[in-house]
């Protein structure tokens, strides 16, 4: 796509990405960054965009809570569990 004779060439993908970003900003959407962290005492903490939502969640309730309260269920919950067991934390960007 070329909009003017001397304009820089842009691809459809460039146009889509820039226009979808403008639409999201105009509608007030913003990226959600979720962080799930295992504390030193074995409990868990949940952050959204850097804000602490829950602290000291016991392991026996953690996976049920992230499913019921935050919608991370099924394979998504299992992926979070695996990542936390490896590194002690997990980040998801939505």
C-alpha cells in the first residue's frame, strides 16, 4: 500500500497493527500484565499491571483461585503451574 508518491511503503500488517493499536487506545483498552509469584514461604502472590491483587495464597487454593477469580483455567492454569514450578514465577500478557 502506498498513500503518496514519496510516502514510505507500508504493508497491510503494518497498517493493521497501527490501526488496531489506535482503536484499542481510543476505546480505553490496555494491555494486562499478570504475574504469579511463589513466595519464599511457599504461598503465592498475584499481580496485575504491577498492582498486588492477592498475597499469601496457600498452594492448595492457588490454582482454583486463579481459575475462578481470574479466568486462568484448564491448560492455561496448567501452563502457569509448570512455569512457576520451574522458575518461581510466571508472567502472562493479555
